[in-house]
């Protein structure tokens, strides 16, 4: 039933192409962004989780 409804709409065949193009361009851009990222920044951000935390990072500590 739904197939017949969608086939009756003029120009409906362009929407899957637009969706695929947006999907492909987004992930291609994301891959390029990751490849071109500053490696020092990535290394510094990955080391944050391993550092010994002595500061109060709770919500109450941020109010000061």
C-alpha cells in the first residue's frame, strides 16, 4: 500500500539520492577532519583520563 502511495508522488526518486549524498559527505568530512587533527592535541586529550585528579571537579567545586 505505501509503495503505491510513494510511487504516485512526482520527483520522489531524488530524496534517496539526496539522503545518501548528505550521509556520504558528512562521513567523508569526518574522516578528513580526524586525519588532519593535531596529533599533539589528541595525545593530550587521551592522557587526561589517566592523570591523577586532586581537584574537586564536582558541581559544588565549580561554584567557587
